């Protein structure tokens, strides 16, 4: 059976990296840790782990983003299967074997495992989704999903009616746990590093994979526990807004018709106006100063109105 290389891209991941590596240590896989210029003691902790667990540690002097870190790790990995795994995901016993078996039995080029939240429930709506459409993105940017989360467009996009106990073909497993064959990875030339520093790089990878005629499967036998957003949670509110919407537009420019990109831009500008109004009426994001929220929304609106790159 194909050997698996697990690629862990870390950025200020000291709180979770040890548990992640130790859970992988007993499983048949190569471990490659790529540190994206962490400011905490992530690197020191990984170096201590090398005394107990065979692994490669690659350190980068500047943060080149998640996609750049994964590509860097893939070049150093020797496996025929590459597992992109977040450092806050803890593999259950035989999880790696489950992914390898699913790849072999399904004939897919990529597979994703099941992710459990801290309360033990499956992360429905996150584990796998359909590829975004103009309608699904507009429901998000225009606050439809916030006001009416059970709307049919959102339910379909997030696959909320799926049976998560069954293996099945899917469009986009979460990038927090995504295994892909080396041959498919090389054919696609890895992740697009223009999606910096994070968000939509995994969606773009899956869209290109499906567009090349390959299959993607979901494998519930491969079980992981995922705390989530340990790195992006440290981003400032303004950064989250700008990175998210900039990469959303970048994805749309790559995969949507021009008129749909224009419609999305208009939707984002309108959505920022609605968020400004909601903030003025007392509905600003928790923990964010009103002025900060207003400036952030204005910057995103300006970003959306600029001409395509």
C-alpha cells in the first residue's frame, strides 16, 4: 500500500503540535513539519520531539502562507500519498491507514477524513462541502446565512443533509485533513501560493483536481479530532476580513465567468454596507471596536471595487 507523508504547516502552534505529532508517531507515515516563522516556541518543541519521533523539521525565515508551506513540505516528502493535516488535528489510531485504504478502494485521487469538534460531534458543514457557487457566496456576503442559516442554498453548499457515516464522493473536503496522491499533486503543481496567507487554497486545489477528471472521496473510517483555527484565530479582525474576501475574489476570478465575478464584487460592496449599518445599530462583531469594524468593512468594499488583478 502507498506510503503516506503527513505535512504539518505550523505557525505559532506550540499549544497543539506535540499532541498532533505524538498521535501520528505510532502510525505508518512520514512526518514533515514546516514552520512558517513562528514567534512562539513551536520550533523548540518540535526539536525536542525529534528525540522521540522520527520527523523532518523545515524552518522558514518568513511566513509564506499555508499554500507555500505545504508546497515546501511536499518537495521534501518521500511518500506516494501526501496528507495535508492541520497541527490542531489529532489522529485516532489507524486514521492514516483508513485514508490509504480509502484511496485504494475508491480509486480517488484525494480523500478527506471525518473531523470531530471539541464536544465530540462531527463538524458538519466543515468536514466536506460542495464547491462554492455565485449563489452560495452571495448568501454569505449578503448576510443571508447569518439571518437564515438553514436556507436551501446554504444547506446544499455545506452538505448539511448528508449522511456522514457513509463513504461517498465529495467535492471539497476540509483542507485541515486532505490526502492526495503524489501523481495528482504533481499534475496540479501543488497549491496556488497566490492564496496568501490562508483561505480558499484548498478549495482551489479541489476545483482543479475535479476539473482534471479526478475523483475526491470522504472516508469516515479515518477519524480526527480538530480544535480549529488556532493560527487564524490570532489574526486581527481587519486581517481576517481582508484575507478572506481577497482570496474569495481570487478564487472567483480563476473559476467563475466574468459576469459572476462582477456580481460577486457588487455583492461584497453591498454586504459591507449592510455590516456597517448593523454595526451602527449595535450589531458589531463581539470584541471589536466600532471604529475598527467600520474601517475594516470600508477597506473590504474598496478592495472589491478595485479592478481585477
